């Protein structure tokens, strides 16, 4: 019978390590948790190094679109543009001008997700501490607010995804090769015809979708001109200050937003005592009994597969607008292939402790709730036929204690405490951000 371990004396130690005595793991005194875990992962994946996130400055190791080289100057420009409320130039109501940014829905304190169940940019009012207090501006009508019909995905570790969004609609390559018939002209999906990978496509399309624009006069009369000049020195000046280049620089920045200071990452790089025993027990469950790694794989712990897990869509009295049928069908709503119906892309798992809503519809309020749901494997959404559910959606048979251990691993070992390093102290225009409406200025302490 094949075991997960295959290395002589370590085999005996790890078998003892994983044995249960009164639900407690027992370790061989000469074998550390770190050594045992790395042996386990080596047997599963070949080497633990496949799980290591690169440093944000080590751009040569960060996955990139070959048509959009990651450079320090692009990163700097993209970081500013991502947080720049001065790009909010196409609101539905004049009151919204200059009041929102990309970071309105991707907030560092919320793990670069929204602080709300439903992200809100133009038409929103207020911020709170981590975006949790944003509400619809009463001057707007519900159908004029820029809100998402699905929970906002994180940008954290997104460099490890070739197509993006829950349905994977952005990205011209990889899994989306052959989906050209769905790149409908006149819709954001047509941006795929530019030929870029997902992050670039999303950033370019997102500027228009979320009512932002690059104003040449604003650039020429601000420090942004020099930033664009440095980031795109080979572009003709007549084509340099464009929405295309703004999107490419934002994508370059987003690719560097990596949770590489999490305790799990430090352990993988050889640091000692970064994780507790209980967190290690959760890690053994993740790569062992629970088999979470089958879907949440690679350095970003995301995966590029789509699965139907029967989770609910956005719903409730707080939801603005209606969730359309295409959104409910996930990948199938994009591909128009019924075999893809109700499948959603596997999300990354870092900094979940900062998040208040989970699942594509935000139908869970904690990491533990999601683990319990997957452990029971009983679909909550009656609209998802049983025959559409993923074959991997089966009971995990975890005990309550094991659920606690797995929760500790996900919440603590995968938590990077310093995501604010990706947030500028100020933008070149000196505007309040991530929002600049009057209530947000009060909440954020902006002058």
C-alpha cells in the first residue's frame, strides 16, 4: 500500500506524527513539524518550493504576460493609478466625480477584497474602517450605482491566474482559447481581442466598466506625465498617455501584490517557529485527509479549475439590483456550455481572516462556516441540480477539532499582516483614497 511518505526513517517518524492518540498528534522527538510537513509535501508535489510566493521585487519570478513586461516604473505608476480617485471621471451622477477608485472595492485591510458583501464604487457613500460601512448614496437610484452582482474577488496572488473573475471571462489565452465566439463586440468581453492575459484584460476593461477614464490634460499637468514617460519610454508620445497603458501598468502592479510575508511562506523559506503546532496540524489536514490542495493549488492556493459547489448567489435585503441568470451560471454563463453551468473559479486562500463574506455570493460569514459546509457537502442553493455538483464535493469526515485546526491554518498561517506595503502614502494628485466622497473623507481623516 502506497503511503504519502517514502524516506526511510522519516517514514516511521511521520506515521507516528500523524497517528491519533486521544485526538492528539504525537511527534517523534527528532523530527520537527517543519521537517515532517516538508517531507509530506515533497511526496505530493515533488518539492515544497512549488508553494513559495516570490518577493514582490523579484519580478523575474512573478508570472507575467509576455506582452506586458513587469518593470519597477510600471509598478509605481500602477500602484498610484489603482488608488487614484482622480480617474473617477464618468460617474452616473456628477456628485460621483472624483470619489472612487479601483481600491474602492479592493481594500488592503479587507485582504484586497471588498469590505461589503457587494462591492460598490460609483454611487457609494462612506468607508468605515475597512470598507464595511459603505452605503448607497441617496442621491443615486439603485439602477445607477456601480455595484457587483457577485462578490468581489481578491487581487492578492492573482498573478497565478491566467484568466480572471469568477467565470474566467477575462483573458485571451489558456483556458479561454477557443471561446472567441463569446467575446461579444460592444461588451467588456471584447477586450479579450487585444490578446492579453486575464489581469491585463481586466484592468483595461475595468477602467471603462467602473466609470473611470484617463484624462490627457490631467496627466500633462501633474506628476503623472513623468510617471507615464518612465513606465512607457518606448511608446510614441502620441500613444503614451492612454487608457491601454494605464491598464497595463495597473496589471503590472497587481501582479506584485503577493502575500509572501505570511507565516506559512516564512516556514517554506526556512524560518523557524513561524507556525504553532495546531496550525501545522491544520496544514497536514489541508494536504492530507481534507485534500484541499486538489483545488487550492500552487503558490497562490487558487487553482485554475471551475467547480460547482452549490453555494448561494448574492441575496438578501442589503443586495442592490438583481443577479442575472448568466452570473448565476458562473463559467457556463460565459461559455454558453451547459456542462459549465454553476461552476465558479477556485479562489485563493490568503488573508481570509480579513474577509467578512465568503463564497461567490457572500453567503458565508466565516472561514469555519465554509469548512463546515464543505465537510458536510450538502448544497445550499436549490437552483443547482445535483447532477451539476462537482465530483470533488463529497463529505470530508473531519471532526470538530480537525475543523478548528484547519481553520487556524487558513486564518493564521496564511495571513500576511503587512498588506499596507502595497498602498501608497499619497497619490500624485493628493486626493483622498480609496474613496473621496464627503463621508469617506470623514471616515478616512482626509482634509
